[in-house]
C-alpha cells in the first residue's frame, strides 16, 4: 500500500484524525451575501459586552506600576489566586479545585485529554453541540448518543445502555439552556446522572456556558456536579464578558487537579496574565458588578427571544412548534409539517437573505433524524428589527 | 495485577505519562529564603517591559468602540490578519504560513502533537531546555541526544546516527543564543540540518525565543528554516514584550498550516482577541517601535551580562570557564576543577543566598555528564548590584 500524502508528510495519527470544517462550522464561517441576516452563532450582543468597564479596569491596571509589570510576567499555571478565589466562591467549592482555562473549548479539550482514553466511547447529548464532537476528536470519535428530552439528557436511556454492557469513559451534556435544544436538565436527573457515573466509574463532562443567562424558571443547581468526584464542570466568561478574552475555568475533583495542571502547563504554560489581571479587576473592584452585567445581558436576550417568538407565532403560526426558552441564546423550533424538506427550506431561506443552523448539524446519531426537523435560531447578537425581518424572510421561504 | 489509583481514577495514558515537576522546574518554583538572589529563569527585566506603551495602546483600543467590541468577540483561529501580516514581514514569508499561538511553549506543543507520533524518537539538543522535554511528553519520552558544540547542534553527529539506522520524527534545537549553552548554530550547519531533514523526512523544530536579543556578532539567519518544507519555526513575544501576554507564533510549511490550525482550534479556539488587539496596536502604530523596544532590552541584557562576567573574572578567575555570550539571557560557565562537586557547591551557594540552575538539569543523555559541570546563570532580571553580590556569595561557596 502506498502511503498517502499526509502520511508521507509525517502527520501524527492525531493530526490526521481531525476532520476538516463542515456543516455547523462551515455555515458559521461562510461569508454571506451583503444584507443577509445571520442567526448562526451563540455570540454575545455587542451592547451586552462590558467595553466601558473594561476600559476603566484596564487603565487602572496599566497605571499601577507593580500590577502592570506583574501582568506582563509569568503567572501560576492554575490561574491567578484572586481569580480562582472569586470563581470558587461563586461555584461554592474550595479554590484549590479551580483551574483557569482559555475558555470553554479549552476546558472541554483538557477534560477529554485527561479522562478519555484514545478510541474510548463517550456518551453525548443528541442533539449535540458539534464543537464538542470536534474537541473530542483529540481522543476519539466513538460516541454513544443519548436523547435530550424536555428535561434534558435521558439518564434512564444511558442507564439501560450501561446495564446491557455498554462502557463509556465519560458522558457529555450541557445542563443549563442546552445548545441547541434550549432545555435544562432537571435537578433529580442531575443527581441520577452523577450516581450513574459513580456506579460505573465514568466522568460527567458538564458544559455550562449559558448558566448565568436565565430569563425565568427555577435554577436546577450545580451542587450535584461540584460535590462529585466524577464530574468535570466546565465554564467560561465567553457568554458574559465576551469570547475574545479566552478565559474560562474548570471545577475539578481533587484528584484531577494536578493531572490537568500538568497537561495545561505543557500545552501553553498558563492563561494570559494580562487578560486575567483585567478580568480580576472587573470582578473584584465592585462585588456587585458581575451580577449587574449578567442582569443586563439576560434582560437583552430575554427581550430578543420574545421578539423572535412573537414574530414566529405571528408570521408562521402553524409551520413551527416553538417553546419559549428559560434562558440562553438559542431557539430550537421544530417543523410541524413532515412534507417540508428542511434542506430545501434552508436553501430558500438563504436565497431570501436569512441564515440559521440546520438541525441536521446537531445530530449525534445518524439513525435518529428527528433533530433534522429542527432549526437552530440564535437571537443574541441581532437587534429586534433584524429578528422581525429575518422571520419575514423565513415566512417567505415556507 | 491490581490497577493503580491513577488507572482506577480513569486517567488517560497521556495524563498518566506526564511527569511531576522536578529539577529545573522545582528550582524555579521553590520559595527561597528572604534576601536570596535568584539567577534562575529567563525572565525579562521589569525595566525592559513596555508598560507605558501598553498603557497607551490599550487606552486607544478601549476608546475605539468598534475595535473594542471586536476585541471582545471571536477572531480567526490562525490569528488576527494584521498581526500575522506584521510577523510574516519580519520573517520574510507569506502571511498564510503564520499561525499565532499562546507563546513559545504552545508552539512547541502544537508542533509535537502534529508531527511527533506517540512513542516516536526525537533528536534533541544536549544540553537541552528541559521545558521542551516536558512539552514532548504529550507524545513521547524517546529522545536521541545530540551534543551542542561551540557552533551549536552537532549536525554531523546526527547524520552519523541516521546513517547507521536511527530514525527520528523530529530534531529540536534552539539556534540563537542557546538555552542553556548560550551558543548559536552556524549558518552552514543550519543549512546542513535542513538538508538532513529533507533527506531523511523528519521535521526540524526550531525554537527561537532569544533571537532578537543580539549583543554582538553576526546573525546566522533564519531563511534556511523559513524556506524549508521540513522546518517548524517557533517564536514568541515572551522575551521582548513579556511572558504574561502568552502570544507567539509559528512559521509553518504550507502543508502543515491547516493541520495545525485544526488542532489549535480544537484545543482552545484561538489566542485571546484582546491580547492580539493590544499587541497589534503596539507593533503597527509606529513601525519603529518594536525595534526600539528590542534595542533597549538588548542594551540592558548586554550590560548585565558584562557585569556578571566581570564579577566572575574578578572574584573567581580560575574556578570557572566563562565565554561571553553573543546575546540572549544566559551564561553557561564550566567548573574548571574536577575536584569541585557541583551538587555540594550548589548547596553551599544556596546557604549563602544565591540560587542558579544546576547544569545536570539540562542533561539530555544520562551517560554524558559534562553538562553537570556547568552552571546556568540568568542575568536578565537582576540589577547590576545584585549580580555583583550574587558572585560574591558564589565565591564564598567555592
């Protein structure tokens, strides 16, 4: 057998195994025609980002000679003490269990590299955030899809699979305001999932970037995760302070702290001291500040989700099943008419000047196509008038 | 056989294979007694770091609403266009071959994960920067030590090993102002190393963080690396603008650009848009600025290396072989008297209040102990009076 060009070029199996962008990512990256309305990404609204406060915190940092020099030097691999302390208080855990990351994806990749052996199987949400499958490729492509129900990840389904012999290294879920399915995992199912992990000895990789953005309804809590030796709780400032920082964190069981720090230290030493120093000032100079930022962002996204839902109900009253989300950045309406071809609908919508993520991009199980009958509509970074115009264009596409 | 605690805890082979800090790292991390002078790390002098310029560039960024919002949002995985363009001009390559990283260690880790298969062998400098062996553990611990001579990495030695059957995935060297051996690789040997890599189909991982810091002597050039399909050229702003940024870059052969971007995108999406935006302003607002910063830092380090050498020659004229460095941050003097026990000397020096890195930490080949008769003295972040006092204490230890 002749070696392929990638093998001749000496790429590792790891590098060869990473798929090229397609579907979800392609859609996000494509440059659309001018005037197109993009309901594509879970991107914070510019108006919700703390530009003014960052400007002030940053000015204070650079005018404080000792702090400025410290922020240009090396800092601890686990993250700055003050930032870890702040996060730990918010998570209700000991600061020694926090590791600062370069954002949520970095937390997921570190979790995968630390506890998912090469070619092991990982149970994942179905529908699933495609970015996680992408991160998972650093260790494996073997997944066990688990349906996401109205109350989140189907723990009973996974329990049946495990009882009949399936073995997994980890289970992945987004518990609060699921991407894309917008639902939250109920408190009893959080506990049940952790008990299953403890019984079978796998890890729960809990991906929680939208947690702070609650419009209404009751918080189902994260204590079940933060109190377990079997949960890796991944979070980030991406959806609150902005993706550009690349700052997030892990809440780890004690026994995973050193292994994760060793790995992270090798991959890139530590998260930028500069970004940590600015964020630390933002969070600690005024202890009410972060909650105020979250309240402002939440109000904005609640309003936008309402505008989108109202427009859909007015313009497309029978075509889509719409459930108002309790929080987060996504709407996941379902096509009611089986005669509508989702791919053809998307092409017509794109031609009319509105783009969204097609449900099929979120399918974890190729044999279970119900997700393909959904649309993922992001409302976070579009002003109300654009959301209404987007729905008018979508209605024309039907 | 009973599973060990790490296997019971479900750690991956990768995570289990990462060694705990020891030697070099331990020494850097240890909290010394008050008053101890640390000649330990290749850390920029606070006076050489661009605090004032960063303060101004940062203020401009946060007061420009569009730029501020953009810096808080996602940005391209390969790095910002303006930053890639600036780096590419400096390296003399097409901007499409630049990938922005989170600093030099990140560049090394990405190179290793992309071209060093698990358990493959990598030729390395001997003495070697221990941080590279640490990064290398993400793929392998198998190394082929290659002596570092007065004109750098012994290419002929490697050629003989290859001719007699040795096979390597990559060769690692620091070509300019070697860490720890302070020498530079001669221009003919740069070319010879690349030719060897092309002949045998391995990659040269070129680690070049000190390149800008030349005191005197002739630049041996990097065109041989930047023009080859077999070199991965790793660099960083760590030693010029500061380690705290965590911003560096790779110059890659065309065929490695997409694989590296795919991997880097999975590991943490992209380098902080915030740090890139500030650095981009620093570099491009005034095209002379970076060279001026480098000139200032170089003058400072040249002066400090001179102070250290003068003090050693005055206080310890016969005990140490000292070669003045052409640049960089390290002095690598050799003990002349075989009767001196380096470990005992280090203990006496520490007791007198001066710390340095012991030569043995840099040994790549356990059978070749000549490095153990060297001391690595960092002069970059100590003012002249501390350097003189450090040498007085060292002299007492002899």
